[in-house]
């Protein structure tokens, strides 16, 4: 009798294991739900955000949630804050937003939280706000990567111009701070220049710097526009192979410049992940009360060794 019972139990266990593993363990797909999330960013019509839009869409599709991606076309803080106010008034279930000023968003983020709306910062952080987490690069760390690559391409003791299209913007200032640490350690002579938010003017600013400093070894940017301008200045002046260029982000113009030798590198903050992870964190908080956490989306370098592959991914909207 004992043998029979043991045999029966063994057969039952075998049957259960066969059902689970033999035919594949399956979980039900996430059902459609009524969650509505809003992603609000500065300079929303900038091509920089294309991968971030892809990331939010991919997350929304996989989770079955409604996600909208919006924001002002400028860096106007008031308009940005107003769009967050609209999201609060619409009683959305979560907000992911860039925070391009250290304190200007504190009140509106606090208001959202008081209304029970979770807020995740993306791309640019304001640590003193009540945002629940931040998804994006660690700007000072990314700046050090910039500095290391500047040293790599101009050598110790070189002379460079580092441009910014938005002096005072938190992440750009932090990037420059990180780059300064490395440049100071390597006796790099650098000048920080305001290139403005106009690409034509930005290129002219680098050209003007070259006119006054013909022995310069490199033009670099701490943002997408200034990086684009740095390589365009090299091309315009015919300085390929003489003056190095590089900086941040994967604008198509920058990737083409690397491919053609007018720039040597760019540091990638992976905006796809900023959109993708932010939406996932808002969902997890709403569905399971899992608190959002900070996520560093990296500071990888794109250069001649991998630019061809990255261009293909950029064309598909992922990089």
C-alpha cells in the first residue's frame, strides 16, 4: 500500500511538472487598464527626443497603458510648469518630466505629489524637488567621460573651447564641472563659451574662437546643439585632422560628422531608456506600490568603432 501511495504521488508530481515545464510556463499578458501617464520634456520638438518617444511608446504598448509625450518647444520654464499643471488638472496617474532647473519645478512637483500623482524625473534632475526618482545620466560622471575623451584626442596640455547652448542649465553645468575635473588634472587650457540656441550662431562662435586662437586643439560641446556646432565649425574651417571635436548626444548630424571624420566621439545618455524606464516605474507604482528608484542610463561613447551600427539604430528611432 505504501508503495502504491508513493507511486501515485510520483505520477502526480510528474504530471504537474510536465504541465508546467513540458508545455512551457505561461503567464497571462498584462490586461488593458485605464492608467494614463504623461511625459513632459523641455525642447520637445528636438530630434534628440525621438528615441525617448520610442521608449515611452514601447513601454505603453507592452503595459497596456495610455502614454502621451509632450512639452514646450523652448526652454521656457513657465510653459513647462503650465503643462505639468494641466496634467495634474487632468488627474493623470503619473507624470515623468525633465527638470531643467534646480528649483523652479519644486512647487509644481510638490503639488502633484499632494494630489497623489507620482512624479519621476527624466533627463535632467532636480534632486531637491519631491520627484520620487530620477531616470537619466549622472551628469557629473558623464562630464568626466567627456573630459577623458578630450584628453584622449588633444593630449595633455592641449587648448580647447567648450561650448554650451544653455549656460546655467543644470545638467549642462554639471557635465562641464565633471569635464573640468579631468581637464584640470591634465593641464588642459579651456574656455567655456556661450554658443546660444541658434545653430548658425553656435558655429560662428566656434569660428570666432578659432580666429582669436588659431592654435586651438579642439572644439567640444556639453549638449547636443553645441556638439553639432563643434563639428560643423571644423568642417567649415577645413580643419579635419587638425582640430578635434565631440561632445554629447546622438543627433544625426553628429553621427554623420563622426562617420566623416569631422568629430571624433560623442557621449550617449540613451534617451530611449529614459522614456521606457520612467513609464515602467509609474506603472509599477500604480499597480503594485513599488517605489520608483534612480536609474543611471549610462554614459557610453560612440566613435568611429561603432558609429555605423549606431546610425542604423538611430534611423530606426532607438538610439
